[in-house]
C-alpha cells in the first residue's frame, strides 16, 4: 500500500463507515441542519449560563468525597458545560457521572484523554497499544476496530468525547511529551493511522478531539511546565506538522485540540501561546483550514499557557482566540466572571460566545443528551473488559511486531536445542521467558536487572557456554516507554558482546533507545516490540517460536542503522 497517495485517505474514510452509523449524520454534517432542541435550550440560557457552557472542569474518582462534592457544587452553582475525567475506576466513574448529570440543568458533556483507551486514565480497564506501536501496523482496519471498541467503552460509562487521537508528527527523538504517543515521524503514516482510529470512534458514536494543533511533534519542551517555541517557517509547518490535521479536518473530525506553543511565524506576539492566538485558532484553523467543529483548548492550568498570562487573562484570551471549550481553567468561577466583564466592555461579542455555545449544545444533542438517561451501575467493569476487546489488543500487538533483521536466522531456532532465555532490565521471570520456556523445553531463564554489574553478568556468561541458542529480551520497566532507558555500563557491554555471537534480541521499549546500545546492528536478529506489556511479550514470543510472521514497520528513524520503514 502506498500511503502517499492522498486519495487513499478518502477511500479509508468512506470504506470504514459502518452501516448503522452511516445512517446517522456525522456531527459536522449535522451542523448545517436546524435543530429544535439546540434552539430551545439555547434560548433559555442567560448570558452567564452561555459563557459557563464553554468551561469544563476536572473530575476524579480516586480522590476524596470532599473533592467529588466540590465538583458537584461547581456544577450546580456555575452551570459549567462539561467534565474532563482523570484518574479513577470505571464503576466509580459511572456512579459519579449519574450523580453529576442529575445536578446539571443542561446535560454535561463528559470527556477524557483516551489515546490508548480507558486505560490511559482508569484502573481495571483495557489499555490498547500506544500509538508508536500502532504506527508500525500495516493493516489500518485493526485501528478502525480499536476505535469502535473504545467508543463502546466510553459510552458504557457515560462519556461522549475522547480527547484523541494524537496526530502530532514526532520528528524529534528528544520530544519529552509526545514521543510514544505519536504514530511516528512520517506525516502520511500519521494521517492514515489517525484517520482509521478516528473514524472507528466516530462511527461508534463518539466525538473526538485530534491534537495538538498545529503540531507538537518537534519540540523538546513539555508544555505542562513551560512554553515551547517553534521557530519553523509557515511553509515548513504547513507541509509537515499541519498536514495530518488538514487531512483529518477534510475527513470530518468533530473536534480539534489546540496546543500551548509559541510560534512566531504564525503569530509574532511575544510569548503568545497558540491556544490564545486568534491568528492561529481562528485565522489558520477556522478560516484557512475551514474547520467547523469543536475547538478545545489544552488544559488551561498548564504552565505553557498561564506563565505569561496570569490571573484569568488566559481564559478571556482563549475565548477571543476562537476556542469553543476551555478545559481545566485554574479557576472556572473567576474565568466566567472575567469573560462576562469582557462582554460588557465590548472586548468579546456575544456573537462569539453564541457561536461556541450552539456548537457545544449540538454536540450534546449528537451524543444523545437531549434525552435524559441514567447509566446502569451494575457490571460496569466486566462490560468494559469484553473478551473481543482483549482479543483485539493481542491482534494489534501481533501486527506491530517489527523484525529489523534476522528472519532467516530465526527460522533456524530449534525447539529441541539447549536454549538460554535472558531478560535484561527486570528482577523476576517475565511473560516473554515463560512463553518461550513452554516452547523451548530444554531451556533455562536468567534475569539481569537494570543495575547488574560485571560480577552478576559474569555468572550468567559462564552458564551460557552450556547452551546452543540464546534469546535476550531487553525490558523497559518504567510506566511509560520513553527515551533514556537506563541500563548499567556493564549491561551495555554485555549487549554489545552478545550481539557478536549467535544471540537473538527483542526490545520491549521505545525504539529510540536502540541508539544507545552499540553493536545491536550486528546481531543475528533484532525484534522491536515497543512496550513492556504482556501482550507485547506474548507477540514477540510467537515470532521467536516461528508461529507468527512479523509484519510491522519501524515508524521512526533511530539512527543510520535503523530507519523509518525498517522491517522485513
């Protein structure tokens, strides 16, 4: 498949629509039609209540009852438009959602970040592979299936919008905030993968918010803590960073999230975050790209936006810029008051407010909030852990396996030979070792934790003389698979030495880490499995048992040895 042909995006978008959802007009399509419910609710709202619809606050189900009750009071008093849920559990969230919806005069639009599904925020739920791994997959139908499953999960616990997918082109290996959250460095691959995932969710009746416009992939500053600055020309941004956004906007994306970045080529106001920039939000996104859907700010409490615009000024400027939804203001009550004051002074027109409110109300209608309903609070955990979802997770993991070299050598692995199975970076026997050990009956497992010294390594090396085959897994034990995986200097030398022997390697971590381990380019076989989770370890084991053919392609360039598109 040549993903560089732009027409393929359109074909994917059309081909993946399910029959049932095709009968329902998309959110974008429904904007051109009159809507009695939207008009009736809108006409009953006071000026203050209209402004409040634009503000979404943080919800948590792993906090105190006092916090939960405080949000309830915010819903009643401020009459905000929605909730962005963060950490907690699915059953607790369903219960709290029922409570919050009962308190709201206008139904709340409920959302959260779910780039890899509910598991990004909630315990006891399914986490799909990270987008870096999904970027390796060659069958985009699987990503559409994932989108459909994520939509089912979201709707089951009363959520209406997923603040995903991430469509940033990660062309900076040192990016501290995007990285594994991106589909990779190739704009065409990012656009097609994101389209498949997005279409799955929207076909399943879920609103989305593609992010982080106009592109957060080539930064080395985390906007949670400071304001990143992009010094690229508009031509460069237009041809690379903005490309996936343009494609997905044309493909019917219902929402776009704005990043907190300073981009002088798009707005030369000193220290101006893109979120607060009218030339970027209105001029570029709404006018140049002709986006008609919901525009959502990134969190308005982040240092990248409030560092230079304090005491609620950021909230006012966010409205002026053209955002429809401002999530997680430092103080929503203050923000609403300041926006009201700006309206009274003529700084903001009510037409600007009304435009956003009508879009928000239409979104609520589109997801079914025109009919009051109560979530079933029974069997929630079981119903967001469906067997078919778990099977899809494994199918996605299998499809992501990327064999950079050594296909023929792997074919020579013999089930009857004496096999040493080594895990580096762990303290106990891994799923990878157990899966391989059940197949290679004449095998022994060894572990070397990430701090292993020369003495520990020498003991293992002494044993290896007794074996005919050596399989080595390198495991990142951190919560998220970023760069900078730490292994002792002695382990790095061990990897280099074993690369010169008949060892097979599998990396359960971010592929960017390959650049720090000299010699792996000379190994007999090298498999990239992207992350530490058991489903990846099972997939890698299947490849090394010659039960699964690795079909993945490297979604990023690591160095001169391991380049984008690598994979046999």
